C-alpha cells in the first residue's frame, strides 16, 4: 500500500475490496481541499450540457412540478408567454450547479444567496456554468466560510441564472485561526 493522502476517505482511497492496481489509482473528482486551499478570485468553467425532453420530464416527475409552463406543451404553445415549454428553474439551478460541483470531503453546503432566474431556458437549450470564488473568512473553530458565485449561461453566453453558494470548509490547521473565528 502506498502512503497517500486520502481523497474520498481513508478506506475509499485504497479500498481492499478491489484489485490492488485499481485501488492504487486516484479517485476522480474526490477532492480533499481544505479552507486554505481555496483561492479567492479563482474561476472555473464547466463543460456544456444540453437539457433535453427526458431530463425535464424526469426532473419534473421527481419533484412533482406540474406547472403548465413545464409540463403542458399545448398550454405553453398556445397560451404561454414564451410560446414553448420551459425547463423548470429548479432544474436549471440543479443542473447548472452540478456542472461545477466537486466532491470535496471537507466542504459542506451552508446555503445559497441571491438566487435569480434571469432568462428562460427551454427544452433543447445547452447550458454551461462559471464558478468564481468570491471571498472567504474564518467562521468556526474547525470550519471557515467560503462564498462563490455561480453564473449559468445558455447558448453562446446568455446569462440565465445567478446565485451565490456558501460553504463551510474544514481548516487544514485550525490552530492558525484561533482568535479569528466567531466561536
């Protein structure tokens, strides 16, 4: 067994229940970044994703969203102000944030602020997301607070959604933040 820092967790970094050559491979998208590792002003961009009919229907079914703008093509075409069915805003939010989500084992969602649905998204539209680390501050004895913006765009750069995600993230060295936190 190599001596490597855990990614997902100690047992899942080099699991004993798979071939050794497989277990030795690093786990993809399973970061163990600490508060100190998050650079303010860093920007990342996701790959693109086209939101299809099936995606929309499955999401609406899971969350029981039966609004006629997202579920009733006849209503949307004839009476809706956009002339066609929308993708539910909650799905645009979920898919957009999912495109830049990480599996950082030291970060925990604290909440979302300033969520705005700026433009409609329709079945067949392609979206991508830009995440920007806005700021961070020590908060608790073991965790700091990080604030990042998420801008979801469709097509060739039309902004459709904006929000800010707050996350608590474990300190690598909690002693460095003694006297700088709320509690």
